[in-house]
C-alpha cells in the first residue's frame, strides 16, 4: 500500500523544489561567469544545464501546487503547464509553458547538447531562467 501524501508533505515538496531551483540558478550564473572569464566552454554548457534544471524544478513546484502532481517527463510537464494555463487566467498571463519550452530549446538542447554558444545569448537565457523561477515563486506565494 502506498503512503498518502498530506498537504504538509506537498508543501514541503514545493519548498524543496523552489529551494533547488534557486540554488541551481545561482550556481548556473556563477559557473557561467567563471566559464566566460576562463574561456571554459564546458563550464558554460554546464551552466546552461543548471539553469535549465532550475526551470524544471520551478515548474514542478508550480504544477504540484496547482494540479496536485509532479510531472514524470518533459512532455508531461509541457502538457500540465498547458492545462494549468487553460484553467487559471492569472497563471496564463505569465506564459509559463511558452517560456518553459524556450528555455528547453535554448539552454538544454542548443547550448548543453549541441554546444552552440553565443555568450550574449546564454547570458540572456540565464536571466530569463532566473525570471522564470522568480515568477513561479511569486505565483506560489500569492496563493
């Protein structure tokens, strides 16, 4: 028999996801700055992946808060973000699904996997990932 999650468990999990998202984005920014100073392409790629993970963790917190479940894949996360935006006009105004998809493509696929590095683009993407995390926190804390 599986244990039943209580609201305390859910709230704790949401706090952990948010904490992890904040740590990942902070480390991403630090690693990016160090990587650019040293000309270390691998560090820049790792920074992009950490920023992407910050977006994933924040998205998990958002979906768990409003839909009561944690997505099991990127596909499910995109689907649940779409459903959440259809159900909640205020959340839809943030465009989380589109922003999630953009960070997935630009940070995860292009920079990390393909190694396409334009320093200014990566810097902008890190800022957008940080804003995504900040906006998720704002939405969660406002309810």
